[in-house]
């Protein structure tokens, strides 16, 4: 029955239930139109309903009232007027937990470890006017169901209506980690931009905000006890995330079913720490920067230096208290050995202790990871930590594969859990020319542009054995911000990042032709909610599904 | 003396007079700081000063008060505080026409034929507190000078100040046509977006808005007497430019020194006309569209059909009355002969008259161009009209070279005036993946992305003889809107299009390393004025000119 439903779904090439994104894993639809009653209500049944559940219901009601998304067909729904004039009216959606489940805040459900998150839900919308029902085992599942319910509706001439009812949906994600990464260090993003991004993430059921908050260029995070880093390393005093900003962002994310994994990238990508602690950084500002770092300025944390190691361990401890997530990324990418080669204190320390750089890196990693593990955190790392360096890393640590999707297999063979973040599929910044100066014919290192079609077509388990495939936690799009800021945030991310949201929720194998009309709907609905998505095609094409296909 | 000034300019690699864009053709600067008096005033001396000149003065005053652009250096101007505390104060800029010149509106000066536009000006800003002076032979020149004056100022801690004063500038453009083209047919742009773009254009002294207003996908222009085209061919009734919208846009542009060249692309790119006049269009909606058109939907105006030819001639006549410009683009690109081959009425008409398709095209062009010439207009055409087709075109007609910059030479050899618009340098839409559906590995046809560095490095007279070089009117960036809309308009255009603004004002040969810090200033200043420019680099780099150069 599940299989049948899926088959019928993909057979209906341009299903008018176009606005569902990600596509539910099982859906059955009918051929009736249903109107939303002007006095439509969402009723949560149960005692002790958490406030973030009530807030999610309120947002859903608000979107139903304000979206006013016209169908993307010629006439924008005029042809539906006759059928909805005679349609039954839906007055109520009842929302409840399944028997035995206890009311807990969405936030706490979202902040569980990926494997423990329960996002499944069951949604039924009858066509006869009787109440719709949404049930789940967790408030996080209810949130996902409310999100789906909110995507069923179009508006025309003052009427809000759904087509293809009755609708029955049984849904849960294919992968537990479905993320988006934002770099707020190359250029700064105000809190409001991050919140708007979290809203948009929640609309496509993304559940993980990976916050690459600091880097060699700026340190905009104010960490209690370590405030000199931001005071001296932020671009300005107004370009800082205070502890209350972080609390605000974490709470905002949690209420939307999103966990926040912060990243304090070490020991590379740390040149800016020299502004506050010159003694902690090897080869600070060394030139030519291209020899000593992947980006200017050069400079990375000294190894074989217990003062530095303990400082970072303490920094991690303090930072971890700002973020309730079980995950904490310690980075570990792009370590530059030439920088250490020319750094006399590092060389002296290595000689004094008789250790190699790799041994010193292992020591640094063990101490700093231990500090997090003591706080109940699972460190996440970039792929080099297990592929380039032979560092002691817990097998519980997710490894983010970024350099190339071809490296996934090697990480899996080592038995690590994997988060797909490959530049060849998921980097949103590629293809916009060189940002490095004095480089007239330069393009971005990860050319070309990664289209939504490319990431949508990604196979998360390509070349993996069954056991290796079980190591895949999910994946994410990423925005490195060398050429981004608040000005182009929305249109750089959306709707492209929705493609991985569906890939990792619905599972791979989606058809880009059937996806495109739904993705247009995502894009147009996002705009009604204030997120400035790009146009994927001329509006002429958006209104005529399939007409602009290559072979049409 | 002029040469010396230019040499000294390029020698001063990271001149703090960073915010001037385009770089004046002759500039002399000193080493003093100058403060702007709180009661600073711009005084226009003369009688009968046109209202658009007064408005330009008002805008300049407003920008001086509101820009509050901090210098792009570490500390954002803190290090200037000592020098401006002791600086002289400028209280007045006197603006006047040179002897013998008469006050005429900026608008009428801007709407002259390119060769007749006088944009030269002379600006002196003494360092001793005595009045600054701006003179020109035309109000259009005064506008350009006011724009330059407005770029001299930074703000820090409540003080507005200029560095490197005294400043003496003698300036005029290298090329008379410096444009930007926007396609409003693939996706629609509200009037407010066009006005904001016109403002931005004026800030970098662009003087030509090339408005590709209609195309095969939609017809958003309401032309008196031909209103059925928009009524049936616009995406919706709210996505239409009414005659009063056009008047508003043309006036807004004119007051900012910008002429509006409308384009009604014919005989290709006209499928949408079939919505109102099915009999006028050959092969409407023919599939596969790829055989009959470069983009869906197929369909182009019938040739060898006097009804259609006269209709378009009358349409041009009516449209020309909406646009005071001397220029009017009739298009002429991408004519598809396969479409005519399968169109029985066209074939019957060709057989009946015994003419070839080329002869019919020539006839169509002559009649429709004649209608414009009668109205005092000079038709502009895309390159195919003179390179692919052997059509009778006046040598006064500017030819826009778009397919490749390699085609410039061939057009010049035929003796036509040329507007640079080559896709390999100036297309802003390239490199964002395929918009055509069902094309998973597709990229844009004009990949890769055209960086600002690339267009800035363009040589407008490459391979041309001196006589041929004299045919170059100038050039422009272009935004085809298949993947653009209001949401990404600003960041797709800016600051990239500023690179051609400087190229065609200052002339070729600019250095991208010295340009970059100034372009950052353009970008940051645009943002203070509400235009959402992209970040060219991490802010760390923007604050440290040269530090992120490839070889730094």
C-alpha cells in the first residue's frame, strides 16, 4: 500500500498537490476540492500543551490567513472557482499526540541527538468537511505535520482551498540530519537574517542549523569568560552575537524544530584569535598568504602548546554552555603544515617534546574533544581529521565530507558517521567568480554553480555497502560567505537548499521534472512569507508545468 | 598635465580617494582633510534653474546627510579623527553653467542622441574652507559633477569629511553611450524596482536604460491603441506598465541623466502576440520548442504579410510616442527559419509574392524602421540583422553585439555604429545553472559567470582600426530575467555593472587591484542608499586594500 501510493505519486507527473515540499513519503489523494472555513480552527487536544506547540499552531493559522498563494497555472486559480464554489468546508484540524506519548516542548525534541529525533506524523484531511486530524508520537512530529498541512492550501479571489482531497499522509524522514550551514565570519549576518533563514528552513522541514560562527577573518561570538576574542576580533562592536543573541537564536530555532550545532573551527581558521592572544597563533599574517593558508589572513593555533590547548578546551566548555545541542563542531579542515614549519615557537615545542606535528595535533584534539565530551557533547569534524590526519576521534563523531563526494566512501570505510556536505553538490557559493583580488580571469575554486537539479540528483549512498550506508546521518547545503551578506542571503540559499531538504527527507531518486513545479510553489510561497527566493524560470514556465522542459 | 594627473592616479595604488566611481579622467588631489559644515549648502547661481536641477541638488544634499559611509579601513575612520578635528570646514558648493550656456532641464540634455550629450564638468574643492565650485556647459554635466562631489565624503562619529583635498577634477566620458539593459518580460519587475535601478545607474554615471520590455513570454507594456497585447499577454493585470508608469519611469530616468531606449523585439521573440492576434504569429507554440525557437514558447511574427507589417509599424509609431528618446530598439535577434518553414500561411505568402524569406524580412524591416524614422527615431538592432541577414539598415542605426565580442570586428567592417553588449563579457545572468526544465546536468548557455574583473578588463577597441574604433558608441551590462526577479535584482546587477560604467566613462586599461577598494566603496555606499549590493570579499579584505590579492 505504501509502495502503491508512491508509485501513483510519481506517475502523476504534474500533480496539482504541487505545494508539498518535501514530498511526504506516503500520500494518498483524491479528486475533490475543499474550502477552508473563514472560522477555521486548529484545536490541540490534551493537557499541558507546551507553549512552543501553541506558538506553532498560531504560526500555521497565520500562514493560512496570509499566504494567499495563487495556484501556479494560467489564470492563477480562476479555473478552480467553479469547483470550490461547490466544495465542502473544513472547519477544524484536531492535533493530538498518539496514546502513551507525553507533551514535551518541540524545542527539547529537536535538540535530541539526530538518531533520537522523532519527526513522524500522520495527517488526514477528509473531503467531506469533517475535521482533519494530525497525530504524532512527539511534538516535533506534530510540527512537521502542521508544516505539511499549511502547504496544502491555495487562495483565489478571497477563498482558501485545497485540491486533490481527501489527503492521507503517513510521513517520516529518510535521514535524521537535514541541515544548512551558514558562515557568519567572512561577512556578518544580523540576528534577523538568521531568524528569517531558520523560518525558511522549518518550512521545508530542515532540522539542523550548522553555524560556522567564527573564522580567521572575524570572531563575532561573545563567549562568557572569553569576551576579548569578539571585542578584538569582530568587525565592529555592532557585528557581534552576544550570549542573549545566541539564546534568542537557539530558542527561535528550537521552537521551529531546528537544533543549532555551533562550529568553532580549530586549530586552523583561527588567525583572528591573534588579535586578542598573539602568542596563541602560529605564523600570524605570514605572506604570501597562499603559502600558509587557504585564505588570507594566515595564522592557526599553535600546537604542542599546553597553554593554547587548555585555553581552547576551556573555550569549548564555555561555548558549549551557550548551545544545548548534543553536537558541537570543532572543525579541523585545511590545516596548513607550512605555517607550522616557519613558526619558531611551534618548532621549538615540537623539538623539546620530541613529538611530531601529527602527534601534537592528536594531543590537541583529544584534550579539546574531551572537554566537550565531559559536557555531554559529541564533537563533529571536517573530513581531513580522519582522512588526512590520523587523529583519535570517537566513532560517535559525525564527519562532514566537504572536499568531494568521492571522499564519502573512504570515511565510511573507516566506520565514521557521515554528514553529506560535499562542495561538488552542496556549496551554494560556487560559480560567482573570484573574490581573491588581482585575479582577472579567476573563478571560484569550486566552479561551476551548483544548481538545485544537481543537488537534488545526489545519491547519498552511492558506492556504499549496506553497512556503510547505515552510517549516513543526512546532509546539508552550505553557504560560505566570502561573497555573501544579508543582501543576497535569501536568493543565494532559496529555493536551492530546498532540494537537499527533500532529498534527505523523502529520500533519493526524486524526479526533477515532477519536482520543478513543486519547487516553484516553494519559491512563490516563501515570497509571500518574506523570503526573497530567486526565480527558477520565466513566470511563463512556472505557470505551465513541463512546457519549458528541455524536450517539451 | 592631464597625462601627469592620470599617471599619478594609477601610481597611487590604494588612493584614499577611494569612493570615486567612475574614476574621473583627470584628477589632482592634495593631502589635507576637509570637514563638511553642518550648515553646508549647495548654491545654484543663475536664473531659471530647471526643477530637475534643483531636485538633483536636493538629492545630493540628502545623500551627504544620510550616507554616513565610514571609510573602508580598519577602525572605519577612527584614525582620521585627529586630522579632521583640525581640518577646515567647507560651507558651500557653488554650481553654475559656464558662460554662454543656457539652463535647460537635465532631462532634455539626457534625451539627446548619444553623440550630442554633453556630460563634461569641472569640480574644485579647496582645502582652505573657501567655497567649492562646480561648472559645466550643460545641466547634464552639472549632474555628473554633483554625483562626483557626493562620493568625496566619509563619515565618522558624526563628522562628514573628505580626505586628500584640495581636489580638482576635469571630467568627461570616454564614450557617449553607457547603458544597462533589463528584461522585464521573462519575469516582471514593479516600477519601484526599475526606479531604484535608475537611481543606482545614475550614481555611477550610466546614461542609458535599455528596456527590453516585452518578449515571447509576456507583453507587460500597455500601448495606447494596442492595449489588447498587454491585456492578453501580461502575466496578470497587475504586471503591466501603463502609459503613466512609462511616463513616470522616463521622467525619473531623465531627471537622473538617463535616456530610456525601449525595445520591442521583432520579428522574433513575439510569440505572446498570438494571445491577442493568433493570425499574426507563425508556428505558435510549435513543439519541440527547441527546433523552432531559442526559448519556449515558439512563435514569431509572420513575414510577407502586409497586415502584420503595417500593424507593427503602427505599433512602433504608438510606442515611440511614449518614449522621448532618439533611440528605439527593434530587436532582430534569433530569428528561427524552421518556424517559418512549417508555417503554411508564411510559405503561401512567400510563394504568392515570389519572394524569399530574406526579402520578406527586408521588407518588414524597411517598413517598420521607416515608421520610426518618420517619428524622428533611430532604430537600434541586434547584431544578426547585419551579420546573419542582409537587411537594409541605416548606417545611423546602432548595432548591439551580443553573441560574442568576436563579432564586433565584423560589424565595424560593415561600417555600423556599435554598442558593446557581448554575452562573453557583459551578461549578468550567466553561470547560474539551467533554467530549462528536465536538464539535471545543464548549465546556462553562456557559462561561466561574468565577474566584474572580466568586464572591467574588456577592451572596447580590440582588433579595430582607428576608423572602426570611432564607431564604438559605448556599451552596457545586460540582465536577462529568466532566473531573476525583484528578489535578486540588486545583487545580480550591483556592483558588477559598475565595472562597465567605469570602463566606458574613464576608458579601458583600468587596474583591477586599484579598482577593487573603490568598488567596495561603491558597494557599501549603495547599501546606505538602499540598493542591496553583493559582498565582493570578506569584510576583512574590504578593510585591508590589497591584503587579499592573489599574490599578497
